[in-house]
C-alpha cells in the first residue's frame, strides 16, 4: 500500500472526498492536503502542496482534483521532480504511469463521474512505469528547466 497526498480546490472537493475514502478502503495511507469545504480557494495552492510532498518523498504518489484537472496539474508540474497528468479514463490513467512515469494523477470533477474517476485512479495505482523506450523521454522531461518570466 502506498502513502498518497491528496488535494483539491473548491471545485474538486467533493470528488476528492470520494476518492480519498476509496483509497482508504483499499488500505492506502492518505495525507489530505485540503481543501475541506466548497468555499472558494485557489487550485495552485493545493497542487503545490501535493507536489511538494511527492517531490520530498513524504508521499509516494499524489492525487489532485479541480474543476477540470488541468489547472491543478499545471501547478503541480511546476515543482521539480513531479510529473502530474490529467486523466479522463482508465486508458489515459494507465498509460501515463506506464509511459510517462507520472507520480501525480489529476482529475476534473466537472468532467468525470465518481465511478469513472475511481476506475481511473485504480488503473493509475495498479500500473507501473515500463522504462525502456520511454526512459529517454522521461529523462528529457525531468531535465527541462523552469521557465523564467
């Protein structure tokens, strides 16, 4: 079983709750980084919190939820060592682990139902990185320098 950091903004708090409960039922340890209400908050804060835990080795994997799963993934990906991927189904969840060595899965509460989200999360957790022909590409992602503005 894995230690998983989970975070969401107000638009993803309900789905995060469903998925955190599911993870705990499966026996995973979950660190809930918030938010815990539907009051408006900013998704970058929660994407960063999850990503920093994963990058520091305080969690093996991360789960992020916002309205679309896109903004929170963009925020999480700013943290070196994190490869966050927005997924929409079992196939995208499985392939991002197998091919991209993603360590944070992101979902959009406004775009995916609870059952499809659980299935995608299960696929993400059960898949593993294949390495091989994918390794040079993942190394290139990891070597990218942050953009300066």
